[in-house]
């Protein structure tokens, strides 16, 4: 994939996340958590184990690339999850 196509896909995903917050804000799970971990410490295994639970949705490093509005972007990703708990592993943004 060409880098410009990858950037286009990322920005499109970002825009849809913002739109989900505007129109589906009631679907945001009330339970959210973040796992911070250094490389080679088992965080990917923990992510996989948690993601296998039917009521938990885990996104993997969603803030690896810069986004304009990180908090709204994460909320938009939460809306998409449609589960009781939402997690972002490896987040690089701290509020």
C-alpha cells in the first residue's frame, strides 16, 4: 500500500470516529480502561486475553498516529465497540 493511501485510510477512520461521537454518543461504554506497557512485557498477551471476553472490546494502539482531537477520537472508537467495556492498549496520549 502506498503511504498516501495509508494516510487517507487513517484520516477517513478518524473522521468517522468523530461523527460517531456526534450522532451515537449515548452508546459510549461507561467502563473504560487503558493498559500501558513497555515492549516485551506481555501486554499483547494481556490484550488478547481481555479481548477474548464477550463483553470487552480492546483496540490496539489507536493513538499511535497523531489525531486532531484525541479524546473525541477515542470516544468515537468506543461507540463502535458496542460492548460494556472498552480498552485502548498502548495509548500514547495521557489526559
